[in-house]
């Protein structure tokens, strides 16, 4: 799925990375627990988070995720925006809650980062 | 002979700066041109250990040394030390404060995750005397 499709599905606003909407996203992760992101599979992953701190961007860079979406209209502060821009990390915001945002993406075919699917 | 050696000072309890050093380590390894999976493993270990020092207090240092065979990270701090290392290495065991948890850390996954990502891992700690972590990564043979 393209990041541009994720933007549409989540009715999201692009804060950083308008030029990167063409990148491909293979899976999604929804977490406020940064430790969890540092453990799992994160390549070509979009991270949905309700946490709007600098640590989210730093964790995303280190974990190697491809884009960050803040849920429930959380507003990133300037430091967070600067950090995202510096590292070329697309940063979007969506009005949906974490549950709804994940559900909308899942319904459109995006899956989680589990290694073994439990269908 | 290391072809890169760099030392960084970690400021305890500075949650705004927390993670900056690991971001620099990530950037340096990327510039050298290591493969993405190796960079991720080293950076995750740097980040987890940097956060540990920031969270638990006490001045600390992180040193990165790179040679043709290995990447070595050493993190030392003058923090409170770890009373029971076996317990600290268990997933889910944490002594973190509420403030740390609000930032998405302190779930008791740090040290276990370091152990998982490093090819070799040593920890020395004594209550009241700080902690010393040494993490090594093989450059040539991939573990996974």
C-alpha cells in the first residue's frame, strides 16, 4: 500500500514528507510503547502512535520504520517536526482514534507485523 | 586498530536530549555503509542503553568503536547500579518511574532486547556503584 493511500484512508494531514507519499508500506504497527517497536519487525512499516514526543521520531528512525502517523489529532510540536524533517521521516496526523485508524487500514488490506499470522 | 572511535557523554534525566547520541551512532554507521540490519541492531542497543542511563540517573558515557571485524559499544554510568542482574534481564521486570513510562519506555524490555540484538553482551553492575555494559557485533558474519 502506498503512503498516499494511507493518507486517504485515515483522512490524514501531512506535516512532514509530502514528497514521500509514493513510498510503499507493507505493514502497520500501532503502539505507544516505544520498547515494543524496538523489538519487532519494522521495515516498510507505518507506525501509528498516540504519543507526540521527540522519542517517537527517534525511535522510528532507529527502528527503521517508514512513516509515523499521530492518532486522535495529536499535534506535533516544532521540535518534533524539525526532528522528522531532519531525518526524512514522513509525519502525518489523523483525526481517528488508534482503534479506528488501525481498523480502517486493516479493512483496506494492511496487516500487522506478526511473523506468524493467526487467521 | 579501530578505524573509528568516538565517545559521547550521556546526561542523566534529560528527556529532551534522550536518544540523540544513538541517533548520531545510527548516522555514523549509515555513513560508513554497513548493511541496514546490522545498523538497526547496533542502534537499538545504543538507544536502549542510552535510555537506561537517562532514566535511572547518574552521569554516563557511550563509546563506539568500529574496526574491520566488529562494532563495539560500551556504556558506563555512575547511576544507582542494578541490585539483581538476573532479575533485570527478565522481560517485563522494571524499576522505571511513571514519567518514563509516559514516554513509552520502562516496560522492562531494554536489557532483554540488548541481549537479543548483540552478538556478545557483558554486564557488570554493583548497587551504588553504577553499571558497565559491553555489546559487540560481528561485522562480517550475520547472526540471523
